[in-house]
């Protein structure tokens, strides 16, 4: 069961594609855990992108941090683990989906 859902969990950390696992795998806790974190990460990325329009020096450090968090989440998915990403996990728990 877990192997079949890893591709959907991996999509959770690929920008806007995080919506696909949220919609298609509503009954899978593992996928939903990662999809919620992926959505929170995507929302933070978009917020920092908008802020970087006014403060362009923030874009590169923020982009690097978000890329590292996405990569970390993908590695945890491939291992079949649940990673609580710093700051992102607490935001994902507040999302009402």
C-alpha cells in the first residue's frame, strides 16, 4: 500500500502539484500528511515570492531554504517516513482542508 502512494506523496513537494494528492488520496494518512506540508510550503513560497518583489534580496536565500525543505520532504517520502519540517509542519496543522 505504501509503495503505491509514494508517487503521490512525492508530488506533495512539487510546487502547485501538491493539490493533486490532496484531492485524489483523501483516505491515505501518509499522503495527506505530506500533501498538507507541501501545500503549506507552497503557500510560504508564494508569500516570499510576493515579498521579494519589494525586497529582491530576500528571494535567493528564501528560494534556497524552500528548495532544501522540499528535498528533505522528498527524501523522507522515499524512506517511507513522516518528516516534520520546521515551521512548515505547524502551519500545515492549521490549514483547514
